[in-house]
């Protein structure tokens, strides 16, 4: 069974549905993008084959799979008995003489160059136009310090070429990762294959954002048999060693679950996401406490996570530094709340798929909202909103924010909805089934 084309779909706008009453149902969501792409990298570097069960199949993960294929790994579709498609990954020596399309995927543009540094020959990286402004300088500088040769024309962004010699010395390196935790994860994931392993020290003026993502990286490395020492603050060491093949079930993507659970809060009703893990390193797990603070009744059982609401949304004061990917959905909820909100600690999301703070402020103001940008977040004061075109800036999280706003704002149209395929290609069908029919199971 061939993989779908990872290229972005043609632009299409979408009328976000406004349900007439409560929203009640079950949203069955596909796997975590963050976990899927970490598992893929480790599987490609392992000494034996791996099986990734129920991985996410989205633009970002398909780009990662294709990038690793181009470097020599075999990533094969393996349909299982339930009808879903697993991935069987057979590692191979890392090869050069190829090019990698990063799309707009931060995990591809940051996680794959440390792998490419192990190749014999050159590997060229490029991506979407928006990807060429995303910061890459710290990880490229760290790779040079560890022994890699990289030609980026001095830009510190895409496009660039990694000139591999077939090995990497590795060792200690210091960098400023205050713009993205992915800089650290990228080095750790490949570090076990470097001659001296890798010791990464963060020395920025600001703390590393989204530290749960580094915890996720450490846990997946240990799953593959790597020896990781994270006992010292701001320092992580991976010992040189072989990596073992994986046989793992990918957890549902908890950040992608946020808008579905939010629908119960906004409209009243009850929404369940089955398979919610009792323990997880996914930053999206923070949505449980956030929705509780905003007025929902939240319960986690063996069956999954259930959120019940009355339609009343409370304003909040939140530091989302460790769960910044939830900011667009939380900002949408804040615009529908009964009192002002402040979101803090997320200045680094100006360097995500778009400047998310500027984009959210601009689009909420266009609807009639009262929003002020701060140095590290947003102040949102609820006001009457009127539907219009909600621009998304090629950012999948902006699509999800627009959908949440549409629950209460008739006439809201989400621009370029296909961009949500970056992490959840089935979003609109899942959303329409849940909030339109307000019944039954919604399955990817």
C-alpha cells in the first residue's frame, strides 16, 4: 500500500460549523506526531528492525518517513487486523547524495540533520517558503562544534547542506535552546551513534521551552536502550551505544485532542477521547487542567478522558511555557469566556509555523475581539464576535482555533483548511461528525 503524497493540498476554505445545541460524542484520534517522528528517527538508527503501531499518518510524519528512506532506511506500510496501517522500519547505513524536503515540519528540519551528519556524502535540506524563516542556527552551530561540516551560506536557516564523512566525533556542546526544545532533542536522538556520544548543555538567558518534549525524547531513547543522564539541570548526556529496535503503540495525539474536548466546554455536553494515557510525556496532557480551570468537569478513567461543560467558559491567567502548542485553542476559548484572560510564557511561539501571537491577535481582532500582544503572550478581553474569514497562515493550530471559535460565531470561515493536514488530515470530517451530528463515535 503506497504512502499518500506528503505535499500540501490545494487551498480550500471551510465554513466552521456552529452547532444548534450541546455537543456530545466520542472522538477517536490518531497517534501523536511528536512520538511518531521520534520513534521513526530512532528506528532508522537502530541495529534491528522496528514496528510502530498506529502511528500518525500526516504531512509531517510522511515527510519524516520519506526523509529517512532517502537516507537509506526502509519504512514499509503494514496493515494490521483492525484496518489501520502500522510502519515496519528496517535500518541501514546512513547514505548521502540525496535531498530532504522538510515541508514546514520543525521535527524534520531539526531532527534529520544530526542523522545526515553520519552519512557518506552530502545531504541537502530545504522546505516550504515559511520554513526558510524558522530558526536553525543553534542546532547547525552545535553540529559543527561536534564535528559536522555544514554549508548554510551563513544564514542559520534553510536551505543548507550537511557534508557527511560517515562518522561523527560527538562529545560535549553548549547552545542556546531558548527558541526551541527541538534543538536539544535533535542532538540527543542521534547522539548514541556518535563516537563519543553527546552531552548537550543549554546556556541561554531564557529557560528551554516545552521541556516535556525533551522528557519525551529521553523516554523514547531509553525505550531504545540508550543510556541517558538528565540528572543535572540544563544538561543531557547520551552515551555512545547501539540502539535496539522498537515495538511500540503510539499514543493518541493529546494536543490534537484539545479542540474536540473544548467543544464540550463551549457548547455544553460531554466529549470523550478514548485511549488517553494514564502516564505520558506529551505536553498536550496539560489540557486537562486548563479545561478544568476554565469551567469544565474533567475525568480520566481507563476508558479515556471525558470533558463535560455547561456552555459557560471562565477566563484564566495561564503560563503555557511548557505546553505552548495549546496556545491557539486556549486563546480561542479565552475569546469566548465570560471574563478576561492572560496567556504568558509563550514568546517563543513567534518562531513556530507562523508568529502565532501576532496571528492570533490579528485574527481575533478582525472578529471584534479585544486582544493585546505582550512580550511573552496575549491579554484577551471577551467582546461580541462577528463571523468573517479567519486566516490561518499555513498553521495547523490556527485551523483548530478557528474551528473552536466557529462553535459560537456563525459565519466564520477558516482559510486554507487543508493546512491542518500537517498533523491531522481528518480534522474537518472528525469535527463535523462530532459537532454537527452531536452523536456517536468519530474515528480516523
